[in-house]
């Protein structure tokens, strides 16, 4: 299995937000990368847009086998 860079993880998180929630990512900053060998949690602060309305969030993406399988969030 190829090693995922932080950019790879971030791009997968951005795609997850778009496909599962219809959110366009305006900005995303990695706060903590706990993903090792494709498994773990990526903690980010991000700004997303839906229909032109923007909001700020802290999100935790759970990765399993190099894919996002779950996400927790809170408004910031």
C-alpha cells in the first residue's frame, strides 16, 4: 500500500465532504494527523460553503484502509 501524504489525506477529506454533504471546502488546516498506515484520525479546522453560505468547523475524519469511513464535527 502506498504511503499517504498529508495532502493525500486532506484531498480525501475534501472529497468526502463534497460527496457526502455537498460541502465545498473554502479552506482546510490540519491540526493533528493521527493517521498511520492508512488508519487513524485526521483533525482539521475548515471553512465550508453550501449554496454560497460559509461556516467554520472543526472536523475529525476517521480513516480505515486509507479511506474516510466516518466524521465527527463541531462548530467553531
